[in-house]
């Protein structure tokens, strides 16, 4: 009797699982779109294109990039949140839409947790505290001393919300005052930093590395607990005497809420296959480091914790949308 009941339960579970397995086996059944909330050429866009090319070959279906830049990523996030939950629309985004916007805006047309299924984190990147390359300042301590000596003349620039949050964190940790100047993108602020209109700025490591290598800017620290492999001469926040200036931005993939779990798992597994390809790994490492992938469950928990973490900094700095 026991054996018969046991057999029936197993058989029933197999029958229920069969449609799920079939859906995963047939995915994708058509063109896949990766929505990127940044313009073409941004680091997230470049990475998405690297993956799109390999995933297209793996899946035997076209994988296209749809750049929906502007609006701090809100239009792009809303578009994906309202898309059909079939796995054919992916969201390649960053901490900006999932962790920063919820604390900056009183109302959003999407919920970063409730409206998405987390697929995987892709990578992380600290920020770099920068001054003009010709500045006599050599350390973060020297910058802090100068800012404290003449607070009325201090300005900082940012063209992306995460970069502004990083700058506000430095201000609070160092006990300095500076007025925010907004730009359409982080690179657009660089000439004003060089000319002296800005006192400092924080930008992502990809753009910081480019500016430092061409002799435009000078780095004073990275906002991480370890030195950045592609800028090994820059001290960490702790080494620079500012151990509380710890903040890393990140990128990851999401799909609309309600996408079948087996499809989410398949996308995760196939992204891992692509990330392990030697030529892909080499290109990603040249851009800033090896992928730091997560399971869907890990990334969902990570998203919730990052939303809270960034929110605390933003509320403490009393940041508002202008």
C-alpha cells in the first residue's frame, strides 16, 4: 500500500513538472530583447552587447539591445515591468533603477522588487574620487583639508545618480560641504573639473580609468575594501583615512514578474555559460574585472539589501530630485 502511494506521488510530481521542463527546453521561441536604461556606449550597454552576441548563438534566436536612456532609467524600468513575462524581455540595469530611484523619488511607476524577477548580478564596480590631473593635491586628506578651508567655493559634479550618492557619502564621511552641479553624463563634467569649476567628482571605475590614463584626471581613492585591479596604485577608502566611504555600484539582469521560474533558471545558467567563455572573460576583465554572478535567489536578496543600503545614504544626505 505504501509503495503504491509513493509511486502515485512521484508520478504526479513528474506530470506537473513536465510542462515546466517543456517550457524551458523550448525557450526562447523568438527574438529576445535586452533593454538597457543607458545610451549606447555606456559600460552596461557594452557588456550587454557582449552577452547578446553569445546568447544569440547559444539560443539560435536574435538577441537585440534596446537602449532606452534618459529619465534616470525610469522609462526603461517601467517598460520591462509591464512587458509580457515570457523571458523574451530582459532588463540589463544597475543600482540606479533598483536601489537609488526608490529613495530619490516619492513615487515610481514600477517597484524594483515586486515588479521583477531577479536573474543574476553581473558585476560590481567601486567609484573613484577624482581631481584635476594638474592639481597639487596628492591625497584624499589634502583634498578634505582644502575643502574645509574654503567651503564657500566647493562644487562637485555628477552626471548619474549613483555617482552623486558616492560624492554625498564622501562629503558626510569627510565632514565637508560642497554644492552639487548636475550634468547629463559623468564624462561631461570632466572639463569643468579640469578648469577648476568643480572641486572634485566621483565616477565609476571604467570612465575614471580612461580619464586617468589619458592624463586628464588624478585619482585619490577607490570606494572599496580592496584595491581596484586596473588602477592598483590608488588606495582604498580605509588606506586613504576614510574607511566609511565604501560604496560599489553593480549591474544585473531582471525579467518581468511572473516569468516562469524554469525560464529564469535557464537564462541564469546560459549567462553563466557565456561568462565562462575565455574570449568573453578576457573582454570583461579588460573592462574592469571578472563577472560576479549570483543565483536568482541570491540576487533577489541582494537587490533588497542594496535598496535599503543606498536608501539610508540618500536619506541621510537629504538628496532630492531637482
